[in-house]
C-alpha cells in the first residue's frame, strides 16, 4: 500500500468572530462612526432605489442595502492614502471610503453632517443620475464611480475586471514603501473569473499589499453559490496561492473591522496579500426596487431570516447595551440621513405638471460627448523634436532595429525612474525572445519584471500602475494575438479609462508587440493588431519602420499621457540604419506621417515593413509613386494634412498592408479617406492586403495568406491601368 501523508497549505485560513468582550472594548467614537456611515449609506441607497423606481435613474441601480457592514467595517479605519476599487455594486464601498476621507475624525451620532458630507452624497447621487456635477461628469453613472483624492480608484461594470488594476496600485504602493494598502471588492460571481485568480497568483508571488475582499452575498444575479462552485467557502481560494485568508460574518461590522485590522497588519508589514470573505446578503434583486423573491430564485422566508441579522440593527443593539447611544439618538440619526437625501435629491429635481424631473440645466451638454476621449498632447510642447531628414547631429551607422529598441529603452529608464518593463521572459534569454530588452535587467534589476503567462492579469496590473501616476509601465505581448486573452483589460479597461471616468484621467501606458507574419508561427501567433486597436479610440498607435523613427516614436509613447500601442515587425528587427550617436532623447510627435519617396502617379499609404516593400516594387516598375509611411495609425493620429496634400497631387490611392482582410486596418483608412477626398480621386481607392484566413504553418499556405511584393505589383499595375497608363 502506498504511504499517504496529509499536506498542509502554506498559508493560514481563519474564521474571525467577535464576542461581548470585543464589543465592550469598542472605542465609542469608532462605534458611532460605523453606525453613522452605515445609516448614511442605507438612506442613500434607498433614495437611489426611489429615484430608479420613478424612472429618474437611467440604467441599472445595483443597490447594496444589507451589505453595509462589510464596506464600513473594512473602510472605517483606512488611511486617507489607502485605496479601493470595486465592481458594479459599489455605492456602499465608494461612500464608506469617501466618508472616512471627508470626516477623518469620525462622525458622532449627534453631530450635524458637514458640508463635505453633503457634497459627497450629492456628487455621488449626481453621478448615478448622469449629471454634469457628478464625480465623472455624468459619464460613469452607477457603475463607474471614481474619486482619486479620496482613494477611490474607480468602480467597474465588468465582473472581476477591476481586480488586476487594484494589484497595479498595490505594486506602486509597495515600491513607494509607505505602508499604504489597496482593497479590491468583488462578489461571489467574480471569484471564478480568470483575471481574479491570475491576479491572486501574481499578488502573492510579488507580495503586494492587496486585500481581495469577497462580498459573498450568496447569488450571482440569480445563480446560487452551490450552482457555481463545489467549495462554497470562497476564502479557500487563498490556500491555492499561499494567501492568508479570513472568513467573517459580513453582517457584523465589528467582526469585519477586526478581520480588516488583521489584514492591514499583514499587508503593511510587507507580507503580501490577504483574502477576506464576508458572508452577507443583498436585500434586493440584482438591480432595481424588487426583492429577489419577486423573481422566484429566493424565498421570502430566506430574505426575512437575513433581515433579522441586519448590520445596522446589530450595531445599534450593541451600542445601546453599552449606553453609547439611546433610542432617540438612533431615530434622530435615521431622520437626519433621510432628510439629507431628500434635500440633496430635491436640489437636482423640479416638478413640472405634477411630475418630477431632473432639472434640465444639470445634464451634461451634448457637445461634451467626445471631450477628453484622449489627452490634448500638451506634454509634447517643450519636448525636443527631430526627424532624420533634418537631423544635424552625429550619427551611429548600421544600427540594427532591435538594437535601437533596447538602446532607447535603456536611455529612457536612465532618465525616468518611473518607467518599468513587464512581460513574459523579458528578464531572461539575453533580452527576451528577440533581444529587445538586452542589458536592461542587469542595468535596472528592480524595474524589469518577468511575468507569469497571465496577459489578462499583468495588463490590468499595468493599468493600475499607470492610473496611480507614479509608474509608467511598458508591457510586452510576445505576440499580438495574445491581446484576445487580455481583451477585457485592453479595451474595456485601458481603452475606455480616460473617457469613462470623466475625460481627465491620465493613463500613461505603453504596450509593445511584434507582428510575426512570415515567421511560420501560424494562425494564433501571426496577426496584425492595428485594425483592431484602431476601433478602440482610447488607444494611440505608432508603427516605426526605421531605427531612427523607432527611437523618436518610442520616446513619444513614453511621454504621452494616453495608452500607446507600439507595433513592431520581425522582418524589421535585423534591418539596419543610423540613429543619433549619443542623443536618444528626441521625439517624433504623434500624428506625423513621412513622405519617404515623392511622386505624382499614385499615393501609396503603408506602414512597418510594407513601406520599404512598396518603395522597392514601385521603383522596379518605374511607377512615380509617392510612398507615405503613416507611422501614427489611430484615428486621431492620422496625418491628414500630409495625406490629402499627396492625394491632391496624384488623385490615386493605393493602401498597402500585409495582413488578412478580416482584421484589416485599410478598410477603416479607406472609408475615412473616401469621405475626405472623394472629389479629388480619379478612381476608387484600391487596397493590397492578405487573404481572408489567418496565416498557416505551411510555407506555401502562409505565403498565400499574406500580401507580399507580387501583390503590391498587381495593385500598382491595376491602378495605373485604370488611370489610362498601363505598365508594360
């Protein structure tokens, strides 16, 4: 018979409970503050449901009535510099953290509410109603609440989507070394999401000061916990990652407070993350004014049992036993909370023909629609600018493209200690798989971070780092196809960040990736990501085709306060060209194309390796083509002045790209160009692109899948024939 030994997890897993002695030793001010905070939140949520019930809240109203104990118990003793984020059901967390910020000395039950408290609830309610005076200027609504001054990083409508960015903020705190921590709140539904589990793994490996606070309210919409997972004690997840975990009654604010205090001690002493699972209950359905029993997935008896454990009633009972508050105090507090919400909401409403409506002047103006979609690039005003054609300094000749990649990053990291690099294997293999980070780990050992194979998590972590402001992350996707693994973080989080949170939230992040078309890597490693990223307006895109341009465009990407995709191509890595000898601090501003060959017959628009391919083919055919290297590819970055000037001269356009038609960038470009230059064109815009299918492994099938010199030749011959000047 084999010998069987029982293994023990490396982390602790504990149930936290309080008894009468804990209540007896409770600081009276802390007890009153918790009661006041929960009472304000309860009245706030009731008012939200009231407004939603009369159609005055546009969109969902995910109330957390019943769940106040978890939010207040954990947030009441946080530092102002601690931070939190949450999910779609987060009014209570947002208010709990913000109340501690605006009333740092606590709130006694007999205190009148200060102007700061009133401003907080009014601005929060305004945001939920979509008004211009809200924290995100009405763009965020109920599910996207952000107030960075109070430590609120931003709540999130994607289940589990905010967890990785919280880890990024925690990384920034760990690096700063001031002992600040981050709490990320999510529910039982998010526990089974990949990004959450990936982040738990990385947070533990990197010992980040991050509390994974699980609000286990028993239901993911209507799906029960038992239907979702075999291990319903969700804090058990910590055992798999070596994370200490606490399980606590979330209806007991004091028990949650003790669990959070223990968690804070672990995190502030640089011992890594903690999980807190708080068992609690939402009294109402996923969204709206009806209870879950109205939809048949809960019973009225179940709801009544949980209401008997109401977190406000529990703390009232204990404070009354200790004679800290009286019955009249509690009643008066409740009345003041309700009255404050009535007054605040009344300031946002008016009555017309016997019916309440939002005061029209409080709505955002329609022309605010796109404001702040991206930054204004004012950061470039004083930056040293250079172009190869006009550069007068000494040059270092025959520098390979990949050497330029490593050289500019080395110089940038020398100048700016905020820059950190993240990606798979970038810290080994003498600079990653192609040498792009050669020498950087040795020069900056703490700022070149090899990650697990977890694109979803480390991309979200980079988002949190960038939002923090003290870090400028540069992440690498070994292949651009991996963006689909991290699509939520790339597009829902990073791409929408600035606009979603009001238009003034910087997110300085750089994503590097390389196109490997032609290298034999097949369908899942060979895509060109430009056409996909161009549909996400929060991203800027640059595609350098020479070593000199790479230096200038990467410096621009690092300077920019928006997220920037830097696209490279393996065909260019071994090509050589000059770069400045010593001066690698210049920028090539975003939004500037470059005419690399003047001509009068046809305007050829290309990027990356296809720039030189197009020039070679045009010259071999004797076509007087004007070749333009687009360089900046996002909608805001297209250099229409250069493009339109060329079209006015040639009256013909050929768009050249290498990849398949399905994710083609050229379609986007052609449509916009047609709209702008229709009257200047002698014939329809023509395009060169690959086939419909992704490239395959077979050399023959791969070559057939993407566009090459032969396709460019056919495109030029076609456009010249239709111009009445056929080529021999």
